[in-house]
């Protein structure tokens, strides 16, 4: 589901920019959106790792 939403979002950005500019601008805007999405996902992952507490080792 996430992949479908991401694909639709990137395609919408590309063609939305293409309606007002050229392909170079459309690809640039699409890659900028991809970069933002990846950075957000990385931030969520880091926050999740920091929030977890290390588990105690099992005793036997």
C-alpha cells in the first residue's frame, strides 16, 4: 500500500510540474520529493530505535 501511494505521489508531482515547466524541472522536483520522503522515513526509524530500551539478557 505504501509503495502504491508513493508511486502515485511522485507521478503526480512529476506531471504537475511538467504542466508548468520542462522535463528537467519535473525530474528535479520528483527527486526532491523522494529525498524528503526518505529523510522522513529515516528520522522515524532513528526515533524509534532511540525510544526502545535494550532488553536484559535472558538467564538460562
